[in-house]
């Protein structure tokens, strides 16, 4: 039986077709020759020592290019097609790849030490540092609101870098290329951390030091000095141990001010031979 529409009725199939055409037009607008070449050049610059990855990029496989393009789109630009799913995926890939690296590089390390090292080489700060090193920002597509938010800049760089890692994995459903890319970077960064771990976990080290001495936990007193977002001296933090003020430092957030003050105090203790 054929259903006949009245004059004012609209066939639902038209809506479906319209949405399909809108989606296809949307994808066409995102991927053009200039963008394809930009992504290809960027991926080559990562210098991943994998023949199969090099061949994949050389052929400019559109499915692969599209996947990487998605890794560079912020949700402020597109609510549907953006890097959030790849970022979520990349988080798990990153932790597994880092575990592989530590197993190969430091086989005698205890599980606790491995967890501590891994936390440093997969941290948000590390991801942002890597993103800046590979200049990923030039690939990221953002909406006007995100572009005007200077405070979210580092967060977006870190998130896109994690999404990129997820996209590299998805090329072959294997972490091989991820390790071929990141192991050399991790080797250098791990040595820096292991030589002076207190610089990267100052608050934890300070807390453990106080406990070893039988002291109460350190007290952090924060003062907001300005209302300006991004001001490196927006907050001041004083640290008190057993009622005595031991150090002070500034930061653009509560966390940064506390961390900076703890780092200053730990370095003071190291110099004095107390640690």
C-alpha cells in the first residue's frame, strides 16, 4: 500500500536525505587538498620509524587521513565530529605503550616505581609538552570561543596530542607505531625524572618528609592577589610546618601555587642536606 501525503505533510525520507547531504557537504568542507597535504606533512615530521606507517601516509589513504583530521578538531568547532572519542581511546593506548616502554627499559623496577614513573610520562603536563614540541597547535581546528580562551590553550594541546596517539594506534590496531614514536622521547624524559623525582612530585615528597620526622602534614595558606585569569602571580602560597613559615611561591592557579611553593621548599631541604 502506498501512503499519500497531504499538501502540508513532509516525507520523513526527505529529512534523512537532507541530513545525509548535509553531513557529506560538511566532510567535504573539512577535507580538501590543502588540508590533506598539511596533515600528511605533519605526520611525516613525527619521524615514526615504521615502514608500514610511512607507506600508509605516502599513499594518503583517505580513511586514515580523515581519522587524523578528526584528532585535530575541537568540540567548539564541531559538536559531532571532534577529537573526544580518539582522546578517550588514546588515554588507554598511552598507558599501555608507556607500560611496554618501562618493562623494556627498566625490567628490575618494582611495580610501585613503575606506576610512579608511568604517572609522570603520561601526565597532562607531559602531553602538553609533547604537543608543543611537535607543534600540533598549527593543525588544531577550534571555534571562536575556544580560540579566545587563552587559559584552555594548554589543555587543548594536551587533549589533541592524546587523540593523535589514539589515531596512530588505529592505523593498524597496534601499539607498535606508538612505541616506535614515543620510546626515544620517554627515554630522555624518564632519565630527567629519575635523577630528581622531587621536582615533579614536590607535594608528595614534602608530605612523606614530614611524616618521616613525626611532624603534622604541611599547611598550605593561599591568598588570591588578582582576579586576572592566566596571571602567573594570581595566587600566593605560603607553606607552614609545625607552625613555622618555610616557603612561599606564586602561581596562576591554586594547584600551581601550592606545587611551586612545595618545590621551593624541597630544593631548600636538598641544599641543606635534609633530604
